[in-house]
């Protein structure tokens, strides 16, 4: 039989785990609410509705809906169906490391591609309009493009080798 003190201790540990684990997930570009929501779903033995999530986090249903949409976009949670339940249910993917690494690597690759495209457009603009940029700017622009090429190579290697 659990005493009130034990229940409070368990609640405190649960809250601490959510807080600390979510800080790690924020490093993967999730905001605080998304991180906390993922941790709650990950710790839950049962799928949860938006109302369950709202009650667990003390946030609005709109905030939960926006956060769950982000987590779905990153393939970190999935919508599940249970016979007789009319509301949408969600649960966290259990392959935590693999899912986060795949989402993280893909976001980096997308960002690198956008940045390289933007940098190359700047380079083309300078060449087409025969803009007389100083040598230092041209050198730095080429270095920035090479830097993005190197990053892309690293993340493509990770992606191809399926290290995660």
C-alpha cells in the first residue's frame, strides 16, 4: 500500500524525469511543449487523446493539437485506433533513438540543402551581374558553400549507413 509520501515522491520523480528528458529533446529543435508532450506519451503505457494530453501538461487543447501535429510530422508519434474509442489517440514511437536520429538527420539535410541553394543563388547573382565584390567576400562565400558541402556529406553518410 502506497503512502501519501510515496505518491508525492513518485509524482516528483515523474515530473523531474519529464523535465530533464524534455531538455534533451529540445536539443533536437523541438520546443518545450513538444518535448514535454513526447516524454509524456513515451512514458504512458496507453495511447492518449488530446484531452488526456491537455490534462497531463496543463496546456490548452490547441497547444496540444499543434504539438502533436509537429510530432506526427517528425514521425515521433503515431495515431492509433482502438475499437469503440471515437476520439483520436496518439502514442509515442518506441524506437526512441532511431526515430529521433532519423528526424534530426533529415531536418539537417533539408536545412543544408536550402542554405546551399541560397548561397549558390548569391554566387550566381554576383557572377551574372558582374558585381564587383571584394575578394574577401568571394572567398568567404566559397568557404561557406564548401562548409555546407562537407556537412551534407557527413549527414548523407550517417543516413546511408543507417547508423541510428
